[in-house]
C-alpha cells in the first residue's frame, strides 16, 4: 500500500503530498499521522526553509474521511489537530498548492497554511452545516480574519462551493494559475521564501502569527524579544556584507 503522505525535499523546499487520490485525498488516520510526522521531522531541518502541501491526482482534499471516522479512525495527530496541521501548523513557512476541491477539512488545511496557490478551476467551501456539522478545524476561526466578514459568513452559513476566482479577488489566494500548474507555481513561491535568511523567516512568521493576540501596549516589547537575536546573528552580518559586496548571501541559520 502506498504511503498516505509522501515527502520530497530539494532546493530548500519540502513538498508534502496527500496521496489518497482514490478517496479525493480525504483525511484519515494515516494522512493525519503522516502530515504530523513529516512536519515534526522537517521543521528543525536546516535544509528546509519552506514547505508546500498539496494533494495527488488533481484534488487538494475533500476533507475528513467519513468512512474512516465511522470506523473509529482518528483524523487528528501529533498534538497538531485535524490532518496533523490545523491546530499547530509548522514554524516553517508553508504554501498550499490547490487543484480541484478544497472542501470542509480540506479548506481548513489550506487556511492553516501561510500562502495559497490555486488553480483557476479549484473550488473551496465549508459544507459542514449542510451535514448537520460545524467546521471545527480552524475554518471559522481563521476565515473571518482573511476575507471580508460578510463573505466569510456566506461561505460558513450557506455551505456552498466558492470558485477560486472569487477568493483570489478577496485576497485569500496569493497566486491563481491555469489548471495543473498549482504545484509548480507553489514550488516557485516557496523557493522565493526559501532564498531568505532562515532565522529571519522564522521570526517574521512568528511575529505575524502571535501578534494577533498581543495588546498594543506590549506589542513592540514582545516583537523586540523575538527579533532581537536575529539582529545580532551571523546571518544578519552576512546579509549586510553580501549587500555591500554585491553578491548573493550565504545563510548559515545562526
């Protein structure tokens, strides 16, 4: 039986692929465990500066595998929540490459990523209310902060399918590309990210994610505590030297 999640690393970018095309990449226990284990292994690696998460066979993910759930499988793993990512995403920047459907938990997986690249033919949605359920894997928590309130409400309350074009116009999707090109475009975007200094990337993502809960009176102090070590790092000195010498920097992650 093929692995439910495959991993490929090269050029500073790790590509994680949900590999259940026969089930529209629905998330079962094997998928959740595979993603969580991959993140745990890849996050500390110095040769991985960015990740891409995608689905095999022209579909991102149709959400939770209901058959597996009814059989007692656990679609959460590693203390990372649904699909091994929605509650505790990686510290490393991660790009979702979406072809076909990203529905229910599949949409919530994409929302757990930092950047989204989607095919023009991709379709998104939170259909849980049409099944008597609630989108509890972060969709209701993240979506209103990413797109206008009334559009978020429409998606959540109607359970309808939303075309990629509408979400691109709303600013949720970073790149929209022809069908079949989402992974290539996501790799390219991840490579742009991976070209930058790893300590700076980690601090930048951490500040953006965590600052949503900071009070304005403490925001700069908490930011400075995170970025302070970056400014005194060897990479910061290398960035300045490379600029002055008109050459590409060589990052060491220290």
